C-alpha cells in the first residue's frame, strides 16, 4: 500500500536525524506513528514507537523512553531485527539510569538475536555498549577489549560510520585512566568520523572530551573553548542531559581557578536541568560540588545543606537499585528454579539486606557528622570546639588519641593546640616543618590524608622513620589536613591502641569532620581577631594621640563613677590641675616638634610619679594636664 511506503519513509527520515536533531526525529516519528495507527500498520506502529523511544533517550527523558520502547516491544510481531534493536535501546536506558545488571540483561538478549540473524550493525553496537557497562563499573581492561571488538567489523562505509562511538568510548576510557595522549588520539579519530557522517552526538561529545583533557593539563583557555563549542552543538540538538554535563565541567574549571561564585552559577543551571529530567546521577554530582564550593567560601550552612542533599540523593539511588534487584529476584523465583538456584537467590537476597544495613549505618554516621558541623557553629571558643569534636569522633570510631595541630607561620612549624590520650590532656607539642620523621608534617606539607593500621606497616612513603612526637606510639592512626579556601591550616589526627581498626570509610568520615573543623577554627580566629581589634580601638579612643596618656574624654567618663564611689564610701577624692608655664612662647620660638617633645616628657614624668593603678593622669587640652587621685585627701595630694 502507498500509505505503508509513506510510513516507512517517515521512519527512515526520523532515524537519519538521531545523531543530529533528536527533537526533529521525535516529531517525525510521532507523525509516522499517528499515520500507522490510522491504517493499522503494525510494523510501522512498532518501528515509530521504537524511534520515539530512542529520541527521548537522546533528549534525556528516560521514563518516556523506557515506556515507549516497552510498548514497541509489545507491538512488534515478527521483526527480529527490530526486536534486537529495541533490547539494545532498553539496555542504553538502564545504563543512563546506572541499573547495570538490567542493562546487561537486555544487551545479552539483543546480542543473542543479532548473532542469530547475522546483524553485524547491532552486534557492533552491543559490543560497544557492554564495554560501556564495564567502563562505568571500573573494569577498564574489559571495557577496552569490548570497544576493540566493536571496531573489528568489515571495512565498508556503513561500518566506518559505526566506528565513531567505540572510538569515542576508547577516548573516554583512556581519559579515566589518565592516559591523556591516547585519549586525545581517539578523540580526534572519533571527531573525524563524526564530522564526515554528520554525527552531532559524537562530534559534540568528542569536542567536550578534548576540553576535559585540556582541563587536566591546566590549559583552561583551551578547555573553555572546546566546552563552549560542544555546548553550542548540544543546544542546537536540545540534548538536556549533555548540556547539564557541560555546565558541570564549566563549574569544575571555575573551582580549579578558585572562582567559586561562577562555579556555583553553572551548578545551579545544571541542577535546574537535572531536576527537570529527574536525573539523580547528575543531581548527586551537582550537590556534592555545591557542597565543596560553599565549603571553599566558608558558608557552613549551605555546605551542610548540599551535603545532606547529595547524601539523600545517593540514598535514593541505592534504594532504587536495591528495589530493582529485588524485583529481578522475585521475577526469577516465580520461574521453575532448581533448589540450587533458589539457594543462590536466597544468599543474594541476604547480601542485599546486608548492603542495605551498611547503607543505613553509613547514613547514620554521616548524619552524626553533619550534626557535628551544626554544633560547631554554636560556639566560637576553640577549646570548647576541640572538646566537642573529640567527644563526637569517639562515638564514630576508635579514638584513644585525638589531636589538632595548627600552622605557626612565625616559627615555620605546626603546634598541637589540643592533644588528648585516654581523656588526659598531653603537653602541647611543636614540630618544625623540616622534621622528616613526623607524620603530621608530611600530612601538612603534602595536604594528604592517610591511614596506618599496624606497627609493622611500611611508612617510608610518609617519613624517614617511625616515631611519636608525643605520648605513646600508637599502632593505628589517621592524619587528615585541615584545609580552608584551598590553604592548609593544620592537621587532625585520630589514633588507636588496636591494630586494623581504620579503613577508607573512617578516613572519609574524618575528612568531613576536618572540613567542618577548619571552618569552625576560621570563624573562631576571625571572632578573636575582631575582639582584639575592638579592644585596641576602645583603648585608642581613651588615649591622647600625642602623649599616650588618657585623654579628656576618658577623664570625663571616669570621674563621675569615681565621684559616686567616693560619696557612697565616704572617701576623699583629689584632683590636681597642671599646666606648663610659658609653653606658648617656647612652642613659637622652637617650633611644634620641640613643643610636642616637651608635652611627651611632662606626660612621662607625671605617670612615673602617679603609681597607683586607681589613679589617673590625663591630658586635658593643650598644655594642661589633670590628675585624679582616689581615696586621697588634700594633704596626701
């Protein structure tokens, strides 16, 4: 039928636009679907639903994509090629959602069909996609192997076009391995193929990776240029997920150059897009970066706020993953399972419950750490702050020794401001920064956290020998730098008498505590400096600028209090008025500098002869001085 041909043509046109304009691809696929539905063309209905699902995948609408692809699978009757492609696309959806076991399951179904019908195009795509799962899971060796398999196809023009994606993923993998040379090589190869076949997706992605490579090389101008070029293409193709990713990369560069306000601006833009897409994986990254940015500028309230949001988002992702795994288990249990299989799933289910318990424990720990941050904002007294942190850390991990050392610029050393062993304060310890046997010095100078868990552990990478700068040497300990706005201000240490009690989780917790403590120390120091400045200003307002003795203003404020005190206690109070004879003539003859010297000399003489702390000598004005003598009668005066 002529209408069937029109529908097929529309579907072909829609498919051709996937890598250039997915929004237009979606519109044409919808048009094809309506037409196919009106004439009852089942193959056309299934194909157009499939294309709509792929378009939504490109546009970052994962839920719509999943629903349309499952609908296409239901409508498809006998087209094995289409069925294989639908399975492959569903696998892509679950990779985006980071539900890797389900993605692998769909890829395996797709691969089995592709091999059965000898569809090399789909087979190539699946090898690439399985490689993507291994890359996301950190198995880079397996990922590289699958990407190379995807490239091993006959060398005709169709297969050359398909090589763009595995070439790009090879770039991505080498980038994660920090092999910038290989990453750059494959990025350019992928870019050449993408431009030749107008593959906007790979073109923009390859350009963005060149930007990431330049950022790692600290060539920030080049990085900005590449990322802007990539963003231009993504905005043209309206791919929200990738636009949000580019905004995140912009924010990372701004954080590298310490422009935190600009970094936050881009993170907010990225967050708006991630919220619209319900992209939790992006949200988690954004919230963590927001927390780091606000920590860098010293805003502890927003640091805590975004730490909570990152934690809650990760918790929701883990719960979704757990629920998905449980659904898979229930589905498989309903099949005719052997006793051995049932036992395997029982063990798996128990493992999932164990993981859930670990997650709850981790959440409780992080919540407790966040509570520490809140409490630290309630006081500006450093000893109180140190005691509070020590108390809370002991509830989170083994802690027989707790210490906080701060940098002393004058002595070029670090000094322990707070040091406790078994709840007993130790004598303060000062360690020069040139000492090569100090773990604290290594931590401070390298801004590096580390764990040592046994007495026999090799620590040569940290120090030239193992010794304790205070108290008894502990077999297990952790050190973490105290960092504020990119500057290391000191170190935090927690130590235990038992071996093998610390791990990456306890070090992460200590790192969070260190972040809050750094901000609290800064706030307390700032408050202390402000109080000292206020005292100085208050004292200056009471003193005469030339002579350094009290001024008339202070005398007037003080005499009222002393007068009422003397009246109440029936005590005498004497005042002496002193002026300098012929001072004006002397000043006119010898000049103001000589006159000032006379005033200063007289002030010193008067202060030396008025020795009681309760008495006051003040300059009343010009060459006049006034002396107030408490509890002194006229004879005493």
